[in-house]
């Protein structure tokens, strides 16, 4: 089996999570500066066998698209041009940032450590991936 990669796209930083080869465990991989996300993905796909990419779909409380959705659509279009054979699924990411922050608190991180937005994005991507795996 191949891995599943999850992306929590942001205008500044993008959180990335990955499964093991058996697709049983979701783990945070890293947070990448969004400006270099395609370079990162090219290198990662060249070294690891990935069969599916999940991209978070942020929505408002009423279900309408979030403000960042327009930028995500541009990202997805470019992604499709660069990686035309890589399947992509959108996954609801409502409340993942709040859940990620609570995870940071629950894991005992100090207040200063919880200000690390990169870690928050990585945990959010991991939650997106965990939710997807749970529904399989």
C-alpha cells in the first residue's frame, strides 16, 4: 500500500501529515512555507509512494466557503497541472484549528510553545487525516 498525505493549506504556512504504508496511523510530517509547497511536494513524491492527497476544505459555521477557499482553488488547479495523476480529495476541516489547539493544551505544552503556529498547522493536518482514516 501507499501513503495518504493530508494538507492544511494556509496563505503563509501549510501543515502536512502523512500515514504509514498500511494507512493505519496518521502522523504530523512538517509545516512548509506555502511559497515552496510545490517544491516540497515534488521532492516528497519522488522519495515516497503516495496514492492520495487530502486537502482541507474550510467552511464557515453556516457551511459557506471560508475566505481562503479561493486561494485553495488556485492551489488545487496548479497542483492538478503539476501532478496530473495524483488523486485529490477534499475533507471538511471545520474546527480542526480549535481541536489542534486543544490537543496542544492536553499534551502539556507550555503557553509559549502553544504560540507556535507551524505546530498548530501540522496538528491540524494530522486531525484532517485522522478523520479521513476513521471514516474508511
